[in-house]
C-alpha cells in the first residue's frame, strides 16, 4: 500500500461541521488561517513561560524520534504544516492531513515541497488501511478534536509495528481557564492527562515524555506482533 497515492485518490471523509467542536470549526475561517502562524510561533513560549521557539520544538522532536530518510510519516492535523516541513527536510515522505481547507491552503503555500502530499481528512476515522505509516506526528490537534479517544485509536491503528507516534498537547491543569475553554460554547477543547492518552494508544508504549509547564511532548513506540 502506498499511503501517499491512496490519499491523492481517496474521497474526502469530513464530518458535517455541526458535529465539530467550536475550536475545529474556527479553523475553517480564512482569518484564523492567516493569523495562525503567528500564534503557532509564539504559543509554546506563552504557554510555558520560557523561551520556546519552533526551532526548539523541532530539535526536541528530531532528537527523540530521529526520523530516517525515505520513511513515510503522517502529520495528523497539520494546520500550518510545521511538522510536515520538519519531516520533509529530514528526507521523509509526508502525508499532511487536516479537516480545514483554509489550513491546508496555508500549509501548501508555506511548505512547497514535492515530498509532502496534502489531504483533506477527518482523522477520527480515516478509512485508510491499517499500519500505513512509519510514524505519526500530532501538534496540539489532540486538544481540539471532537472525540480524542477515537482520534488516538485511529492513529495507533495507522502506525506500523515498530513505528513511532509523536504527540504535543496541553495537559490538564485543573485551572479555571481550562474549565471555561472545555465548555462547548467556548471552544470545546480537551485537556487530557498523560495517563488517559496512554490508555487509548492501543499497542503502543511511551518511551519518552517531556513536560514544560502544561505542555507535554511524548514519544510512543508501537509494539511488534
């Protein structure tokens, strides 16, 4: 199975917008896509309270996951294409998927590389064959997705035995702002505990975890048969 070709030939599999969280629906707005790169570049510094530019995030990922040239990776919820670009520059082939046409258009403009295929898809249920990818990256999409348990199960299903999953997300702190943003009318965001995340990545073992303030970075390895 060639996941890059399959993605180009597949039909869009989006849920109706009414079933998405407010945070997800906001990503369909062109204005959100235009301002998102500014937020993405500064978000970890604001969330952690210390200098945390994109270069530091990329170095952490590359140092722990060490993606190899020629591997095929899925960037799940690519948004502005940050992890897709990091992987492509490491020599990987990348399928960058997002459910927002506006975000995909932005990412295409920012990362003009032949080794990235762009796919409009809701990854809570992709419909792609199991064990399609050597690795999967997730940059904060876990906080926004409507059914994070289904999202995690699907990513584990799509990862090959011996493959890697890389997650970056904001973990639960119990603070009042997170409680507000969890309300459907104010975003419908999810702030999971790392133990909860691990429970839904079936057949995967957490090998590395780094937490800076509320931001968690985790590497999982999918077990071999």
